[in-house]
C-alpha cells in the first residue's frame, strides 16, 4: 500500500467550510479513482496545528496516476481558499 499525506494550515474560521467541501466534493471523486483504498481528513485537536488529508492507494503507480491525471490539483483547488500558505505532501510505502 502507498499513502500520500497532504498537510496544510486552515485559515481561522474556515474549518467547517473546508470539511464540508472535503467530504461532499472531494471524497466522492477520490474514492472512485482506480486503486484508491481510503481517503479521510485528520483534523487537529489544537486549531493552531495543521490538517492532514490521508489518501491510501493499492500502489504508488495508482497514486501517481491520480496525480498525473490533474484530478489531485483540481481537488486541491476546491479548498485552496480555506488554506494559508503552501501545502506539504509526504508519501509513504506501507509494508505489512
């Protein structure tokens, strides 16, 4: 399994809007991408901390194909106005 974490900071007062867009508009699109295992949003307990979007894929190839398709950029564009600064993207290979 391959995991991509997209990490960013929410603008004050924008968490509810971001969450609504994420679960109503982004999750349904990502869930139907070939090779997607799971997607969810990790919200900070301390609102000063960053949010993390968790995306798991059957393999790196599926995650790369999703990103190369332009869909990843399109999904980020839906919530960009709720974020401050740049996003950080970290990838992980999960071995069981």
